[in-house]
C-alpha cells in the first residue's frame, strides 16, 4: 500500500515537473527577448517556484558510487567495486584498490554500516573516499525493498542483526566497524551479541556516528 502511494505521488510529480520544464523554457525565451521584464520581482519569484518544482522528484534508482580512484600516499590508485557477499536485502560491497593490475598491501579492514531506510548507501560516498586512502573498506549496500521478492520474507530488526553478524564473519577477525546514523543501534547490538558469544569475528573497534545512542547513560 505504501509503495503504491509513493508511486502515485511520483507519477503526479512527473507531470508537474514536465509543466515546470515547459514554463522554464518560456522564461528563458522571455529573458532573451525582454530582460528587464523577466527581471521583475513577480516574474523572478514565479520562475524560482517553477525551478523548485522541476527539481522535486522521487526515484527508486540507486545512483552510482562513482569512485574510480583514490589518493594513497603520493599516488593515485584505481578502485574497483566487488560484491563480496550478496543477500536478498543487501550486498557486502568491497572497494578494492589496485595499482598496475595488482592489489595493494593489506590495510586495516573497515565495515561501514550505512543507513537502511530513507536513502541509498551512496549518501556515504564522501566517507568511503576518505576512508579508502588508508583503510580497506567494505560497505553495507542495502537493496531497495521494493525490488526484493515476497518469497525472501520480511526484514525486521532481528534479521538486520543477523546480516551484520554474518557479514562480520565473512570479513573475519580484526575488522573495525563504523555505523552512521540509524544503524548505530543495530551495530551496537550485533557487537554485543558477538562479544557475549565469544565470536572470533567480533569487531576490533566500534565507532558510532550521529546515532540515537546516548553514551552518557553508561560511560
């Protein structure tokens, strides 16, 4: 039901954006023919309104990461995306660094846990680029739920924890974890569960950034 409502909104906005595009073309022609008229406050406000309307959109397509190289020390090295482990609701994505066709020397392993809802993991593109200069980086590249078949079941909090534990076991010991925003709770729980069970893949360090956890409660 929710997805149908989002799609209906997207269809309506697509029509409105088309109208806004035509209107902006008219404003462009008016600016060429009569700059003084186009520069009046009422028309400038109207043009700004159409411009904002034209930028409003809803997309279900994940934008590309677009990380092709990174600066390591004094040289640029190429970066290649590798799907290390693919599950129905997400992919453990590795950003492999290479130079002259050869892998670089091992660096500290970092699992970047991206938010699951509201946007794509590519929102953390800048964070990935920064980490890549000195770390070996993996990211939880969550899939769009609308693209997951019903046969794959539901994705609740327990499943979230299972995914993180599984991916940490895939990466093995000595992995550092950085969780950003919403997944801070899941990352903390997964780490606690693994530590209590004596799991060898328990994260070496856990960094929680801008998450709903108040560390002052229990320093």
